């Protein structure tokens, strides 16, 4: 029984730390959308010693279940302890009563109708007349056809330009316009997120926190957003969402899906904090929230199934000094320096190896060229000596000598393209004369002649 009571009296809340969010903005929104689960004031009516009320079925043609139970709980506000004091069943007209109540400082009462999935409750501290307590139950439905969004308000209270993160608060007023309470069939093995109350969020959201005025239920966080199993009774109820959204560049895109439609969509961004564009949005309107100036963009009358692409641009950017500070604060700069130095050393080493190899290749080519040319010149000189000695025919001599001269000219063409053919030919003959063995022996003959004359 205690477990059941805790479900009735303690609305499910998924909390995570809310970073970057302006405290003033949070307070302003919280005051605008105050939850029923807030701290209960102790009214003067607390001195009353009895409670008389009636339970009715708010669905057209609906009836009260037999033996419908009503619970009376006492709440110790100092310790936040909840204790079941008494239970009773309604009569055929739905009337119930509790008497002989004990009053005291810091003590309040809560009346709960234990009707199954939906358990409506009333905090007596908020009731002026304890003798006319009216409560409703509803027949259940699993159809979301009567569910719509009265208003969808997305607000960015603060933006951290240095870390490029936006703190986002969203307040959604869910409106059940039928006369049945929506409850998901959790026993259905084919149940999917499409069968639940669902909302999508911008890609990359972090630190999601959700609170709502809806009856107790569970939150299923998914990659694209979240879904709720909370029952939705007829009427309006607020859902408050907060999360952190990192962004790249100067903004982000949010493809807001409205499976239930929306009467009004409003998005607010700090003044000079950027702009928002979306289909159906008008121009920016300046509004003040908790003494802070925001630019508000608004669109109305979105049909069920609409996908509203909202583009946020011009968001604050970190200053160059902040970027430099963040760069050196991390370890990234060490890796960058190592890479730069390593690449520079490899470049120097590669250039040195290339230069050394090129010098060696050039030296080897020059030596081969000089040696080859000298050999051909020497061969021409020997050929001339053979011809002068009469050891070779003139035609063979001329053919062989022309062939050797062509080889020498090829060496000369490789070394200089500026020489014409005639000059090159004269140079070859000059080189041949200097290498002629007969000429090199002439001084010896001249030296011998004087000696013969002396004799």
C-alpha cells in the first residue's frame, strides 16, 4: 500500500544539474508555470475538523466504479512525511466524508481518489471550503487524437560563447480537449514511442531535466528527445524541459516536430544574441523577462504533423584571446608543436639527402663525359698517325675519322648548345692536334738534329 501511495503523491521528476541557465529566468518561468507539487501553505481553513466532498465522472455518459476508494493523507511539512490517516468509499452519488480531523502547526491534509491509473488529488491547504470538495475521474482512452499543444515556448536564457553552449528552457502547455483521460497501454507488447506523448529536441542535447503538472508517469529518454507515459486528463498541463545544447559555427538548426499541432510557437533569444528564422515566424519583438531583454519570434496555427525547421544563427563566438587561452590550456598545442617540428626535420633531412645524391650524380656524369671524350680524341689522333704512316686506306680513314668526330661533337653538344657545327669541328681538330703522338715527339727530333750536326 505504501508503494502505491508514493506513486500517487510523488510526481516523477528526472533531474540533472542545470548549467548555464540564468537563475532569474528560471525563477520567472517557474513563477509563470507553478507546479501543483510546490510547497503547500498552511491556510487558516486548516482549523476545520471535517471534510465533505463528491467524486463525479467527467466523461459524458461515464459512471463511477463500484466501491470507489478515497484516501485521506496527512502531510508533515517540516519533515515532508506523508501518512495515510483514513480511507472510505463513496456512496451511490459519489459523496464521501472524513471527520474528527486532528489539526496542528505544520500539518496539512491531502485527499486522493484511488481510481486506478489516474488518481486525482486535492491539497486541503488550498481549499477554502472543506465542506464542498469536488473531484473528477474520467474514462480512459489510448487515442491521442484529442491531444494538442496550446503553446510551445522555447527560451535560451544564457549562451556561453567561450564553450559554445546554449542553456535552453522549454515550457509546453499540453491540452487534452476531449473528456477522456489519455493513458498508454503499457501491457501492449507492440507499444512504441509513437503511442506515447513524445517531443523531439535538437541534435546533441545534454543534461536533460523534465518536470510536469501531469499525473505520475515515466520518462523515456531517446536519441531524438523523450516520451512520457504520464496520463493526460482533460484540460491543460505544463511540461518544463531544460537541457544544454553545444553548437558549432555560429548557430544550429532545430527541426521541431509537432505531431499534435500547436496553437502558438514562441522562441526567445537574448538581445544581440542572434536571430531565429522559421516558417510562419514574424519579425523580432523585444520582450523583458526577469529584467533581461529578449528577442521573441512567434508563429501560430500549426497543424498536426507539422515539422517546423527553426534556424538559429549569429550566436556569440569566443574572442581570439579566449581561443588562444583555451588552445594553450589543453594539451592540443603540444601535439601540434611535435607535428610541426617533426615535419620540419623530415623536410630538412629529405632535402639534404636529395642534394647529396644530386651532387654525386652530377660528378659521376661529368667524369664519364670527360673520360669518354678524351678517349675518342686520343683514338682520332692514333687514327691520324696510322694514316700518315700509310697503314690505312684514305677512304677508310675518312669514314672512321668522321664517325669519331661525330662522337666528340655529341659530347660538345651536351656541354654547350651555343657552338655552331664549324666551330665545334675546329675545336675537335685542335684537340686532336694537341693529343697527336707525332707532335708530342717532334721536340725530341729537333733536339737530336743539332747533335748530328755537331758530329
